[in-house]
């Protein structure tokens, strides 16, 4: 059984890794594009 403190520490280190931040920025960029496209589709109809 892994202690929760070690588990949370590994999650935090994974979140702080540059690769995760690059993926997160990519996902938020795609998300923002999808929302803006959705808004323009709603306003045009």
C-alpha cells in the first residue's frame, strides 16, 4: 500500500513537469478554440 503523501507528491511533481504544462496549454488552447467556434455558431444561427 502506497502512502497517500507519496502519491500526492508524485502527482504534484507530474503536474509541475514541463511536459504536463505543455499538454495542459495545448488542451486549453483547443478548448478555447472550440468554445469560440461554438459561440460564433450560436450567434450566426
